[in-house]
C-alpha cells in the first residue's frame, strides 16, 4: 500500500513542537547525578547566637560531630537571618554516608548544655517525610484538642474499707477482685480472653499487663480501659523499671521489620532485635538490642551444661536513672536514661564477670554526701587469681570494696531491701571437688570502710539452697540441704535456720547470730511478709510434702519464757501455725502483710487447682477449688507518702485505731446479721399472709376452721360420710422349717 501524505500539515507554521509529549523518553534516558545527600545531616536545637559568635559555636559543635566521623572542610552551613543571628539549626556534610548514619544514631538527643539538646537527622529524611502533598505551603497552626478528664489510675487506694485487690487468671477468664476479710472476693472486672499467656502487675500497681501475640497492653483506671500498647510481635517476657517509667519487652524470635512487615512505633533499625526498651509515658521505643549468646560451659565431668537465660537481662537502678546489661565474662554496659546512651561512651571491662545486682535503694554510705548508685558483681577464679566480689559506684565507676574468695563453685548476691547489707552466698568445693559447702559473707554497706562479716554456725557439710532477708529489717532465714544420695528418688531432708543481730546499746546493729534450727524438714521456700516480722517457710512443687509453717520473729513472750539466746538477740521466735495445701506451687503475701494466698497453679500441674487464703497467723479463711486456675497476684501498693515521724505516731496510737476498726467490723457484722433477721422476718410475714388467705378460702367453701392441738377440725351442714380404715400391724413373724 502506498504511503499517504494527505494528513500531513501543508504549512510549516501550523506545526508546533510544544504539542509533542517527550516525558516517556526523558524519563527513560535521563542522566541521574549522584548528589551525595546521604552524607548530609541536619542539626536542630542549637543555641541562637549573634553572627560574631557563630565561628565559636561551629567550633564547639564540630568537637561533637567529629567524634563519630570526619566532617568535610567547610562542611558546616549555619544560616544567619536578617537580624544578624543564627537560626538554631545547621547543615553538615560528612565524608561518607556511613558517618552520617552514625551521627544520627549516637548524637541525636545529646545535650549541649542545660538548655539545649541537639537533634540530628538525615537530610534525605525530607524526601521520606516531606514529599509533595504531605506538607502544605502555608503554615497552619495545629488544632488543640479539648481537655478530657482521664481516669485516676490509683483510685483503688481510696477504698473506704482499706481493702486490697488481686488479679486471678482461671481458664480463659481474667478478673480483678476486692479481697474481703471474711466473705468471698467481690468482682471488680471479669473478662474472657483478656490475655493470651499470663498477666503481670507493674511494680507500684498502676497497670495490669496483658501479653498477646502482637505485643503488650497496659490496663488501668476504674473502667479498666487500655492505657498503653507496645507492639512487639512474639513477645515472651516483660519487665518494668522500679518507678514504672520504662518497660522492657523480649522475644526469643528476632523482630522482622521491613517495608513488607511494618510494625507500629518500630523502625528499620529495630529489625533483627530481641529486646526493646520503651518509655511508658509516650509509648515510644528508646532503644532495641539483640540477644547476647551465653558462653558454653562444662560440668566437673566435662559434659556440656545447658544454657540458662538470665532474666531480667536488663537490670534497673533503684531510681530508674540507669539500666545495665552484662556480657558474661567480659563487661557490664551501663546506660543513662532517658537517652539510653552508654555511660561515658564505653562499657565497664570486668574480666570473667559472672553476675551483678544493683542496690535496691540509695546506699547512704558513711561519709558520702554526693549522689551515687551501687552495684555488686563477682568474678570466678582465673588462673592463679582468686575469685572476687566487688562493690562499684555509679556514675564514677569507682570500686569501693573487694573481697577475695577461694575454691569457689558459685556465688549468689542478696541485697537487703534498704541497701544496708549485701549477703554473698558462696558455694565452695573441696580440693578434690567431691564435696560442697556454703558460707555467708555479709557486706555492711552503711558502716565505715564497708566491713565484711562471715556468718558462723553453718553446717560445714550442708549447702544453702535458699536465703531471704527480712524486708525493711536486719534478720534473715535460710534453708540448708545435705548431699543427694546417688540414684535416690527422694530429696534429702532440709533444715531451716533463723538469724538475728545481737543487741547493742545505742541502737547499732550487732553481729549476726544463730537463733534456732528446725531439722528434718522438707521445706525449700521462704516468703517474708512485705512488712517484715512474719515469714512463711514452705515446701513447693513437691509430690511428697506440702507443708506451710507460719513464724513470728517478734513474738511477745514473758521474760521468764524467753530462750537464753533470744535474750541477747533482736528476735523472739514463735511458730504460730502449720498447714498443708496439696499441690501448692506459689505463695503470695498481700502488700499490707495481712493475708497470704497459696496457689496450686495449672501452669505447673492439673491436680486440684485453686487457692487457699490465710491470715498472717496461719488461720485458714477459705478454700477455693477452681479448674484450670493459673494465677493469683496481689496488686502492689506504691510507697507511702507519710513521713517516718507520721508513721511512728500511727504505731504509737495503734491501739486507739484498732478500737475504731473493731467497731467498724462489729457494725459491718451487725449489719449483715440485721439483714439476715430482716430476711427471716419478711419470710415469716409472707407465710402468715399465705396462711390467712388459705383460711379465708376454706371459710368461703363453708368449712369451720379450728386449730386444736395442731389438728384441723371441719364441720359441714350436709351429710357426713363415715369412713372406716382398718390397719393391720405384724408384731412378729417366724418361719420354722420341718425336715
């Protein structure tokens, strides 16, 4: 077919090249120049200074910037406005994009002085967050939402009866209940499928934590509404900081965060991490970490020992100022909150370190007036060097006390709740490594020079299997056990030992002395009342024994009945009660020390699950058998707001308060009795009314009613039918067989 030119324009003036669309060709053949924007960062939060001081400020900022990389010559551009002052931000160019990324990670949030904190972001983030259409050309002031009154998260503390709450997880239901003195618990809220694995209170009772496949949720307030959520797919464990400001979540599976698997609040930098530390107030992550593999070890025979995960891995100082993690055998990394930067930008190198524990309160060492936190650590024997226990101050990282140990197999660190003492439980082996023994070495932290006391009266052959300080006190209880015979299915008998300090004039704390030993027991657990004085010594998770012993260490005995040892010690020991709870797995004291709950949890076994409730004296108040009963946890209380003087005044007038409480209890009991009497009176009135209606009905039918000795007599005007009834009664019946 011949080419047709009929449609071509005749005149060149009618042809316009602007009408041709070349965008597809331009996009295909466009030359893309490498502008190097990945090496740029934007710094905000800088001081606003006059142009004359600009060079000095640039020099100061460069010292920070060059700590993570090399800034190009003249690589800092700091704009100046028409007033001759800087704008408070700057553009910085590094030699490499990796250095810019390091600057964002390490310098963002770095304080320059008390009033200025540096914010560092990548320049390319403008493309991510400021694409066309996302930001208006004209500034619009944000709308301020109207104030909404939030629920009081500690309203339960205002209960007029001073009751405590507890959470119970049974079957698929989770409920929060008020505990009553005599009656059963009153439900506050009870929900199906509230959690997928377990529940947990925050340390001061503000939040109830539920665990789900996609993360963690916090609940609270009168309506038990959701307060916060933290997205962490596959989360296994959670841990709060002591003041509830922060929370740590952990999953054994590394996080998977990418463009195809976005996770709320998490970024690409969190991909592959196992731990996330969150700010509870904002709900945002502060930093994430990977799991550090624990070095493999072998037993005495050279067999590999199964790795045990240490939880919590991140341990908090008592005031939430620091959090630390140990790399076993190498170092302890201490991070400052809330920026989560490494203290002094370096870990604390401690060769062979095996474990550490923060002091649970401010130490208050003798002669020290500046702020400090203490942590205690231990290292094993390395070559010819002995094992060692050390006390280190933070933030100075100064070691204030060490103690050398020999023939050490294991060490456990036990702080007293006020940080007045730390007990080092040392398991030692003989030179042949065939026998084990335990001794206790107590660091008296608040005394000058931190002296160490070695506790005597321990059996040289038995190992200490449990140790517990009295809360807010200076007495302790421990349990010892002998060696387990070879091929024996029955655990060895244990002994319970009680210790208290000697009495010294002037109120000082004397040396620790043995009070009494209770032999031939099966006990393996110690649970002190949170207020001290009372302690439950129990046998948990055993198939042969389920003993519960309730002890009082300040029993008021007449002087002539006191033991000779007790006269010189700050303790008077008395067994108040013994009990048994088949299958008991857990013991929980309420935060006031008035009640004790023992639990047989379905997490451990499925036989006779439920709980028993006792008072502090060991009197059984009630038993509740519940199928698939899993958890009972008392709601913690925050620290008291009363001063020591006010608390002392209350203790002084406790008898007067007791009378008021007794009157309230009696009035409550009388009210309950009055309700029973009123219910019975109403029932009697209803019966009398019914009887009267029956009498009236019979009268209407023509019957004459008389009650005579309990018999009802009736007479009728009509014919009377006489009915004769014959009753045969067999007096005796015999059967004789004639052969």
